[in-house]
C-alpha cells in the first residue's frame, strides 16, 4: 500500500497545476535541523504518548491500547468546522472516557453507536462536525471487529503478521471508511491517510515492540492531512499558485476530490519523501549519531511543529471529508 500511495503522489505531482515542491526549500530545512532534532527524529519515542492512552503493562493492556487507537483513527478527521475542536480533544477525550469506563470501546458498544455516543466519548458539549457520519464509522468498526476479529483490534493487528502494509490492506478490506482514494484526471489515486496513521500509531505507542513490531514500517508514507502542508509552505518546501493561495486565505472550501485538494495532499506526500532522501544524502543524521528517520517520524515532527505554531501559521485548506 505504501508503494501505491507514493506512485499516486508522484503521478499527481507530475501533472499538478496548483502546487509545486521547491527543492531549495528542502535543502534549507535539512541544513537548519539541530543535532537534538535529528536525534529525536529517528526514535519511536517521538510519538506523543501524552496525547494518547498508552499502557503496555500486560498483553490485555496492550490490546486495549490498540483498541483505543483504532477508535481514535476511525474518528480522526475534519475538525476545522468547529474552531475550538482539535485532535487533542479527540485523543484526550477518548482517553478520559476509557479510563472512566474500561468497557466503553468494546466492539459490541461501538457497533450500535449513535451521534450522542460519539459526543460523549469526546466529552464535547455540543454537536460535533459530521457527528452522524462519525457514529456510522464507529458502527462500521464495531461490526467489522465482531464479524472478522472476535471484537478485538489486537486480533486485526495480529492478523497482519508483523507487516505494516498487510495491516493497511486489512483495514481497507474490512472497513470501507478507511478506503481513502479518489480520481485525478481520470486515474485512480490512493492516499490511505487514516489506515496508515493507525499502523503508525500502533508502532509509536508500543515503541515498535509486541503488536507494534512491523518489519516493513519504513514502507508507510506520511499521513496526508491539512496541518503538515501549512508547515511545508512556511518552511518554503511547498509553493501554491496565487489562485489557490487566495482561496485558502479567504477560507473558501476546496471540494473533496478536486484537483486542488488532491494536489495539496500528493505534494505533501512527495515532499516528505524528498525531505527524507535529502536527509539521508546529507550525512547529517549519521554525523549526529542518529539513524535516518523513517517517513512517519518526519510526519510526527512536522505535525508537532504545526500544532505548536498553529496560531502564528497561515490558515490550512478546508475540505469537508472523512479522510483527514
């Protein structure tokens, strides 16, 4: 799945009219990374455990952590219609709900979830954006787990046999809401943002051990969303057309599956791949005593920059979608 996402991104970039990757910007970023940043980049510890429920004290606790991550990533999309809602409210809200009621994420309860249940999971006092669609996706997860994996996301992960790519394929096969693809200029293209981020979250939360041990974790791409493109623009790695820049600045929604939206996502994927390659070729990681980071570690780093600087950064693009 990682290869098909990369191929899709390269194809879109080769045809793109609205978004360009700036090689000079990549070189500047590589040269500007500190040794501390380079060492942090290559560690599974760069996953933000404080934002999530993570318990590795036993196999049962590890399984509950995986169940939590699947629910979070089933709902991990489209926060912007509520200006006070961010990813932290999702991850921390579900963490609190789970700590208060260890059975709240049981597949049998997910399978009958309604909009009010989604709101209760997050502890949100008003309706969520796309609340009923989020409830439908929770039901899909609960029903799929019961039908195919004895109700447990841990069984889903185990069925992948230690392969990140097989786990992405299993998610897409059994849970239609994770099938993140579109048609660009007559060709089907694939992104699989939420499917890939679930695998990355399992790897990061479990520190690459136990259920989080994937022999091909390096095959995952970055997770094409709305926050990282802003960071890459500020860094001088992505350049938008004047028309697209004007639309985003004015808060105009970009239609899902439209040329502009797909070009933003594709260029983000390819730019992060280019950044990883430039880091490898520079020798800076090796000089700092660090390994070259895998793609998802670069994604975590860039996303954290975006979260930290979101008040100072220009606005992100707005697309009403279930994919990110």
